[in-house]
């Protein structure tokens, strides 16, 4: 049983299509392809959120608690 059927998601047509979809679906990050016995068994995505320098200044200068 694949991970797709366990999550009630449709089974992928081809691993290549899933890989391309993963690449197209992120702007910054990593797509990792796991191969076992010459077959793609997992496609992992690590997404990165890049903040503009002005946005990071706002976050670091604004306390989370207090007033």
C-alpha cells in the first residue's frame, strides 16, 4: 500500500510528473528524491521562506510579549 492511498490521495501517474510538480511548487527550498532498488520511493520537499531585509528588521525589533 502506498502513502498516497493511505492519505486518500490519488496515486501519481509517474514519479517524473511528481518530481516536476514538486520542483514547480516551490520558489526556494530543496526537493529530495529517495531511490530504493532503482525505484523512486519518496519525494521530500523542504521549503524556505525568504524574508526581505526590511521584514526581518520589523520582526526582530517588535517584541512578541509586552507592550
